[in-house]
């Protein structure tokens, strides 16, 4: 069995490093982490997607001249961001591998921008993809430059066919995962993060997903989708009852301990090693807004707080963008999120006392509670929901007495 690090409050699953910990600890940088939406194109048709159409001004079909122009434009964005401290870039899409689909060589420009960011700007790159159209040559360029792969794993074939409209998506995603498993063996320090978007459709696949990740040395990342925009009509299919949510995530935490240390079911239920998930269902604290000083960059240059909080901060093309970011009150407050939280999140030990979690600000912003806005409590927090069930006496059938006491003690309001 692989010898993982011992779980602790700072590394709850024993295997993860957060974004903030992978970056320099300097306090001078204005922005260190950037999430970049390189295109509005996507072929998946996921029923969890809040937007049917993003960037309507993006051409349906691009010429080589269009792609060269976009490549140079994006380079100018990143040069400015590098000057104010950027160290890490995650290239999103919607589906980034479709950004340059007209290129003669598959993903020629995507590979070039990964290499350029890595070698010329000395920036670490993460590629976030559905896996439906991942090319081996792109994966190789990413791994050759010590990049990170962030790829979706939706679960079983039955689940994928319900969640994704693209015909043949399941076989394409599985083919990509087989390629990742095979190619990653050639690299000593490859980092692969597998994302599981947990819904009422695929909740039964969660345990197998987790087992596969640990077996292959991938970091599992579980998240609950924010139901807004065009995916609201699919709410009935996607929703999960509070009891099922807590039961599933609790079982997952026990499974994790069992797999890592060979404990029996009884031993895991009695163990003091148990740690609750942070934020929504994040396997590690989401610190990209605080310690990592993150921002979200759109392909038109607009900057916002994060993908879940569409608060406009300015445009990277603005001549005075550095001054705008430095003087922005919301950005200042979110960099010190622990001091500005409200509601349940303000009083929870994991935020107030340990400074390990400030909840998902995207959830708080989308599902605003009592007008609390960006700094309001996260309604999808595992601890919040579990505590509410515990106060109603509904945790006894789900959790062991030992762990139930921990929930009621650590999650305060």
C-alpha cells in the first residue's frame, strides 16, 4: 500500500497540497494565481453547466490569422499579469482543447501557449478539461513542462449518459483516462487531479471514483455544482437531500481512511483520525482567493474575483489595472476572507479558529442568505448541513457517536 502522509487539519486527506502552498510565500505580489477561460466552445452539453452560450462574439470558425491574433493577445494578458506576480495559471474552457480546433496540427496553439507560459514566463500551468477531446501530444507537452492535469471523471456509463448530452462521451473520457494512466508512469513528478461533480444522478459512483484515484496516485477532487442559469431546469435530477449528502460524504471519509491505512469499517468509525471535508466537498482547503491571491480572467481580458463570484474588477488591458486591483475594496476584503465572513462560516472553528476553510464563496454569492453576499455562509457546507441534522437528532443513523460529537463541537454557530 502506498505510504501517504498522515491526515491532519492542514492536510485533511493526507495527500494534498493546496494552491497557496505551491506558490511563493511573498506578500508583495498582487496576483499569484489566475484561472483563464480561453474559449467559450464546448462539445459536452453537460446538464450541470450554467451557461449555454459563453462569449457570443467568439467566431464560430477561425482562420490561422484569427488564432495567431488570439495567441498574441493572450500573451499580452499574461505578460502584464506576470509583472504583478502571477506564478500559476489554470487554463479552462469551457473546453480549452477546442480553442484552436482549426489548427492544422491538433492543438498547435494550445501546446505553444503551455510551453511559452512554462519556459518563457516561468509559470506553472494547469490544464482543466472534460477529457472528451484530449490529445496525447497536448498531455505530453503539459507533463514535459511539469504541468498539472485537472480532468473530469463523471462516474459510470449510465451516469455519464444522463449528465452529458455528447454521444459517446463516456468512451472518449475513459480513453483519455487510460492514456493519462499510461503516460503518467513515464514521469516521476506528474500531478493529476480528478474531478467528480457530485449530483443526485452519479452519487452512487463516488466510492469507486475515490478508490480509482488512490489506486492510480491521482488527487481526487469532489465538488457539488452550483445550480444557476440554464441548469436550473435540471434541478430535480441533480438535487440531493441533506441526509443523503451527509451520508455519502461521511462514508467517503471513512472509505478514505480504510484505503490509506487498511482499517476495518469498525476501526474507521471509531477512529479519531476522521476529518470532515472542507468548503463544499473540497478534499483540501480552497485557498485560491486568500493565500494564492487568485483572480478569474476571461478571454476578453475582464477580471473578476473567481468563476463563482462575477464581481468585475477591471480589464487586464486597462492602463491603470494595477492601481484598480490594488485599490479594489472587495479584493482587499476577500484576500482577508477569514476576517470578513458572516453567518455560520464566521463562527465555525475551521474558519475562525484554525483558518483552514472559508467555505465556497461562489456558493455564498449564488445562494445569498439574508443579503450577506460574497461573505455569507456557504449553504452547501458539509459541516453546516450535518450540524443541522444533528440538532434535529437525525445524525444517529448516519454517523458514529464519536464523529457526531466532533461535528457538533467543531462546527459552531
